[in-house]
C-alpha cells in the first residue's frame, strides 16, 4: 500500500497567507542551496515551441527560472517574497522580477502575450479561482500553462517517517491532476522519479527551508533538529558525512486555455 498522499491539501486563505509570508526571510540563500532544481526534460514536455515570453509564477529563488533562461526564454518572475527574488535577480539579472502575490498581480503589461506560464512548486499557495483567471488572461492564443511540483517519495517507510519529523508537507498526490477552473483543457501529465544526495547537515537545511519550520517557534525548531539527529544518526546509523539518497517524484502538468478562458 502506498504511503503517498491520496488527497491534495486544501489551504484556507489565512493559512495560505501565513505560509507565503514565512518564505520572505533572510534564509533565501539556504533555500536556494538545498532545494532541488528541475530536469530540463520538464520544459521540453511543457512547450514544444520556440522560446518566447514565459511568466514564472511563485518563482522563488529561480530554480525553474534557470531552466527557462538556459533555453532562451524571455522571463518575468513573480513572487510575493522579495528576499527570494533578490537571490533570483543576483543569479539572473536579465530576468524581470515582480514582487507581488499572484492574486494581486497587475497583468496589463503582459496580458495575452505569454507563450508559457509556469507555476513550479507554487500552485498550492495560490487561490485556484483567482490564479486561474490571471493565467487565462496572461496566455497568448497558443500559450501553455504548466504546473510542476516535486514531492519526496514517501512510499518508502523510512522516508515517510523522515518527512513526519521534518513536517515536510508533501501534499500532492502525484497521479491527481491539479485543481483548475474551466478556463483550461484537461491537464496532461508526466512524471520523473529521481534521487537527491544529501548529507545529514543538508537534510537539516532542507527541513529549515520548509514553511512549517519557518513559521514555528524556536522551541519547536530545536525539538525538530534533535529528532532529526536521533533518526538519522542513531536510528538509521548514518555518519555525519554520509551521502543519503532521498527519493523524489516530480509531476508536470500541461494545459491550454479553452474558448471559455479566452473569452473571459
């Protein structure tokens, strides 16, 4: 029996707001250094056209932006966390950055111009009806909307327990299409299974980059670090410099705008 999630988490507006604010910290460099990037094949799956204008929603520190830039896309990166976008801008000064919640984004400059809109590791932070309306207005007639997310593969018992200790919140059923409005065609999905090699210290950093850790109090954080050390060093028997293979599943979904979305 799989331990992967079977139902996507529903976030209230208040919870979504509090979690989003948690990422606007001075730990953006730590986030950028430990969170995994994206396979180039994902972009190939999302769009088969020549590069044009791409809008990266919830771009964070630019982990997916890097793939877009490398492939020759003109990129606008949007995120409510200014500190995250500062890291992105340092890495990719050619990218236009916009500090804004997606729901509040002023789209007049790019309306009906985007050949690709991507939400990588961010769609669950965005209000579905409002986000869907923004994306449908941003897309050009031949534009594509892509949703991508990594999930630690909790089908292995030791990984499931690790995620519970880290409060990692891997919330996406990998086979379940994302929730969208009727402005889009039925999502078409593809999946990648892979591993991230991390030391014990890096797994601590991975935990520190998670929304739960960022928004909780210092006493809880210490308890989490103590539990993680016990689990990795004592229970599983890893050394401090060991290379721990953390399994992931990445899902990507591709949608186009329907006639309803184009007229709305």
